[in-house]
């Protein structure tokens, strides 16, 4: 998978699938009506060829199609190094921090106004070429964060880091920012979640998979902040 494969994913249609379905259905229906019902055996080979052609087209459809999990795997690879990169940033002072926890995730930046491509996969999950994610590393006195924004088609990415004193953290949560989008003429709901960390003077947020790991990360940050204020 590469940038060209991603672009192909967003361009591909189900035309071949419709053609294959039509050929197979037409061949079988013609066989039942003309050969079986009307006993016109001259059409046997034609109906058989029609159905076989449909099967061949169907195989081609699945063979050349870029799958949803291929895109997800390629996107995940763009965030594989975020935790190691953030640790290197945290250790620039020359002293290794006392790490007590970490969390990393990414998601499709569905709300990015610059996104060009958008589609629902066969799994009904919406995707775009714009992705966003990051990592959070906890120490007893600092919350380190790295947020990355990456375009899967151009390959361009941008990182931003922050070192937030635990005492200044005012809250962490997994915010559900779902919205409705137009998909081929019909309105469909897009589930979009992001981890938000607010602190005195600012906020850090990035898209995440909405799961128990994200909730646990937010809860752990909140407990750490509460202990620092006790």
C-alpha cells in the first residue's frame, strides 16, 4: 500500500459489482425461463456463458479492489513511531523521566475542512485521506503529548508536542463529536471521537478510536491531576 493505493481507494466504485450481479442474475433467470420452462435448449450455452462471465467479473472486482483494512493498516503505520518520538523529546534534557503510563491512537480527521476525499467503507466506517492522532505519556509531574496530522495521499505530516505540568491539567475526556454527512444523496451519521486534555491556558486534542482504552487514558490523566492538587 502506498499513496497511489490510497487515491485508488477513494476513486473506486461498485460498477463492476453491479455488472457482475446483472450478468449472473440474467444468466440464471434466462436459464430457468428459456431452457427449463420453455425448453429452448439452444439458449443453454448462452445463459451459461452469461453466468460464467458474471462470475469472472465478480472475481476481478474483488481482486483489484482496495480493501478497508488495507487503508486502516496503512494509516496505522503512519503513527507507529509517535510514542518513541515523544520519549526522545521528553528525554532531551538528558535525564530519563519516570514514565508511569502511555496511550496512543489515531482516527480519520472527518471534520478537517481541507479534506477532499470521503467515503463509507463496506464496514460502514467513514474514511478520508486526512488523518489525525497522537500519543500521551504520563510521568508523576508532567503530561507529555504529541499530535500528528497526516495526509495519506500526499504523505505530508505535521507534529506538535507539549509538556503540560500535571498540576495545571483541569480535565481530560473522550468527546464524541459525531455529525451527519451526505453520502451519495443520503444523510449518514459519522461517529467521530477525540481525546481532549484541557489545562491552564490551553487545550490539546486529537482523533482517537472510541473504545475503552481511550476512556481509561482520560480517567488516568484525571486521577493524576487530582492527586497533584490533593
